[in-house]
C-alpha cells in the first residue's frame, strides 16, 4: 500500500509540475485567454511552452530511468551516463556541429546524438577485447572513452571563435531547454519511448544483473548479451535526451536514490518512481531556470544545486555499498 501511495503521489506531483510549467515564464499564460483564442498566447504556448515542458517531463523521466539502470547493472550507486561515455561523446558531437556544420539546432542535435552513440559503441568494443568481459571492464573502457572525448572537445574549443562559437559550445554543455521546438521532438521522442519500453519490458532481467555474475549464470542468464542489450537501450534513451537539452547533471544520479529511500528495494516500482522523480526534478528545475532571474539560466545550475549536496550526503554516509542495490 505504501508503494502504491508513493507512486500516486509522485505521479500527481509530476503531472502537476508539468501543467504548472505550461503557464509559468517571462510571458505569463492564462487558461482563459488560451481558450478565448488569443493569438499571442497560443503562439507562445505551442512554440515555446509545450515543447520544452514535454521534453522536461519525458527527458527527466528518461534520465531517472536510465540512472536506475546504470546503477543496477554496474552495482554502483554513483553510476551515471558518463560512466560509459555517452555525455562526453554527445558534447564532442555538438561542438563539432557548431564548428563545422551549417548553423541550425537540428544539426547540433543530430551530431550530439551520433557522438553519444559512437562513444558508447567504442566503449563496448574496447570492453569486448578485455579478457574478463565483466562490468568492470566496461567501466574502465567508458572512462577511457570519456577521456578521449574530453580531449577531442578541448581541441575543438581551441579552434573555436572565442566570441561566438566557443560561447555556443559552453552554453550547450551547461544544458538548456529554451531552444527546443516541436519540429525537433518527434524523432527523439520516438527513440526515447522505444528505449524506455524496452527497459520496462526487461525490468526483471535488469534486476538479475544486480546479483553476482556467477549467480546470474546459474539462473540461466546470458549475462554478457543481456548487459549489452540493456546498456544500448539506456544509452539510446540518454542520448535522445541530452542531444536536445545539452548536459543535464545529477538527474540520473539523484532520482533513483530518492526512489530507493521510499521503496527500500530495487523492484519495478522503484524503476517507475525513478522516472517520475526524474521528470519532476527536471520540470521544476526548468521552471526555476526561466523564472528566477532577468535572463534565463542553464537548467543544470538548479539540478546541480539539488544534486551536489545529495552526492556529498551519499559520500558522508558511505552509501556507496553495492549490496544496497540488490
């Protein structure tokens, strides 16, 4: 009953935050004027508020869900998307598009998506060459790919125009939802939803990967193939989000921990709560980003303000015990 109540409460807060997000900003909207057919209100609603609210909700849900997957598969409560290089690869891809491709939001988005996928495929390929081929080799390969991608990103920054291109690269890396349009959404939403669907259909198998590999194999689990499939699904989900929004920090780390504090276990309800809290956190952070200062702030400013203290709490309390993830 407690879990059902928590799910209903989290869903209510999530939906409420999304509805609130539709009407809050520099140009306030009202339901009465929208229904009356006010052209300016409808334009702002359709071109600005609706797309960024949809991406904040779906993107946060996706990052929270993917964070749960990474933490469970790697049996590490501090696991994050960049553990296998997706965020750093997307950053390098976005920087490449800003410097060398025709200036458009779509080219940056596609290049970031390709960069994230390429980084993860490289990490998985390097891990396959290791003799052990366990999750430890994937982590080490991810760290290596992350370093390579960061090096490429630094080299790209050195060639950028300091007044225009470098500023665009830095702003993209900080993360923002203000440039999202309805035209960009369909492809990435489809990829994201398909990835999420695959994750939820395989939730039992994901939980089996949280036990020792020898135990999983005794249960008939093809650990290597299953881990590869699940990591690809989680990567697709993360890449589809950050290619649109830029780097959004701490959502994938924070949301699963909040869910586990409530459920005290690692089951389907925890997976679903991780997504709901991720969507809630990103939606609230986006509302704050566009309403607390004269000019819009990067959304990662607020996700970091929430996530950094919680990370310190985890370190102080020594909560990085892998057994707690089982």
